[in-house]
């Protein structure tokens, strides 16, 4: 069993509902055994425009490899309308899931 940390954020649409649904999707995914989520908090966009972000962090117990966990996070993002405009850095987004730690590999 492996431990990972996933950062969650959104600043478009119903951000609280989207992040809550993303956590539920993580919890239900094959290869995920436990998810614990921080409280939600708000931050201003950095080097970007758009509304404030709603953020949280989740610790995840998983049997997935780092690459498999990343692919799962990207599938969840896509399911909630994540768009990555070409040439745009830090674009506003419906959902952002980042694997920020996996067993100490950052």
C-alpha cells in the first residue's frame, strides 16, 4: 500500500460541488483504499485571472502506481470539464487534481 497526496482546486462553476464529487470519485476508484480530505479554503489566482480558487488536499492510500494515479486524476478532471487551452498557463479551470507527493517522490 502506498501513500500519496493530491491537491484539489477549482475556480469555475460550482467549485464546492465539483471538488466534493472529485473526492467521491477518488474514493470509489479501483486501487484507492482510503481518502482523507482537508477543509476547503479559498485562494486568489496567481499569475492568472478569474475568480478565486477553492482548494483542498487529500491523503490517499493506494495500490496504484504514480503513473496510474496521475491518469486517474486526469480522467476525473476530464469528467468534470477540465480544459487545457494550448499556450495558456494557469488558465481558470473547473477542476485541477495534482499528485504532489507519492511515497516521498515529489
